[in-house]
C-alpha cells in the first residue's frame, strides 16, 4: 500500500473540497468514497430495490454491479454516473444502503485497490477506522449542522429551486444520525485522528491547518 491521508467526517463538512485541495498540494490522488456509495445507490435503484428489498436480493443484485473510480469520475457498469449521483434522492439512498454490510463489504476492496498503485487522499466515513486503519495521517473534519446545511444550500440552490435551507438541515441531521448509529462501520472519530472543526473557517484556512499537520509529520 502506498501513502494514505485519510479524512472522515459528516455530510457537508467540506471533506471533498478540502481533500481535493490537499491532493493537489501533495500530488496524491483524490478518492471520494461517498461517490462510490452513491453509485451503488444508483445501481440498486436501477434494479428497483429500496430499503425494504431485503439483504438477499440486495446481495444478489450487487453481483451485477461494477463500479470504478477513474480520474474523479464514477463509472457504473460502464456508464459515467458522476452527475446523477449528486441528486438529492441519491443522497438519501446512499445513506440508507451504506448501512448494510453486503454493500460495505462490496466496496471495501474497491477502495483499498485505489491505494495499491498511488498515494491517495481518501475521504468518507470509515477511512480512518475500517478501510485504512494504518493510514499515515488521519483527520476528522466536521462543522455544525447549520453551517453544513448552509454550504450545501449555496451549492445546489440554482439547480434545485424548490429546495429549502430548513429541509436540507433536517436531512443532514437525519443522515448524521443514520451514519453514526449504524452497526457496521459507523461514522466516528478515530482515536488517533486530528479533529478539525471548520465551522468558522474558510476553505483556505482549513486547508492550511491540515497542510501544517501533514508537513509536521514529514509526509
Ligand atoms: O460523502 P457523501 O455525502 O457523498 O456520502 C454519501 C453517503 O454514503 C453518506 O450518507 C454515507 C455513505 N458513506 C459511507 O457510509 N462511508 C463512506 N466511506 C462514504 C460515504
């Protein structure tokens, strides 16, 4: 395994944006693992499965899915689904399906494979605890639900005119709860992860804070 900088944290904490900057500055590749869970959701929904479908059916259907992460794009069974995975219904279903063990097992190897050939900055919910427990550097990036909702609202309000800030905040709180309370690989701060609260920070300030820690460690 090459070098891994692992970043976990709740939805909307800015992990992707920050991790992309860190990848650029270190020359590492960027791995957005949420995008992989989102692609699984698209795949399972394409087969008309939902939270009531049962583990046997879901496990069988997973065998029909092939997911690849190539240069920042997510390819599901040969089709680039990078845009579709950002829809709000996919945000919901990726959180729902990601609580299931067969889904997590399915993606474990896909994620580890990404660190076989290149140094990576990987972000998600269980990078520091399950997927890369021996990562060279671990961060837990968070912000208050209100700030996270506001950032998300700013991102999507032009594309989804009927979405409200209140609804986004409500959804974020529900997703946090589901991600933190699930039995398999719940979102939590690893003991050896550095806590970064970005609530009052600009992107640049957070990137600077993280880069300082990385340089201190000599990575
Ligand atoms: O980071 P994101 O919002 O794109 O992730 C979408 C969902 O995928 C999120 O609700 C939880 C799940 N996820 C996960 O369980 N483990 C990861 N490593 C990444 C994402």
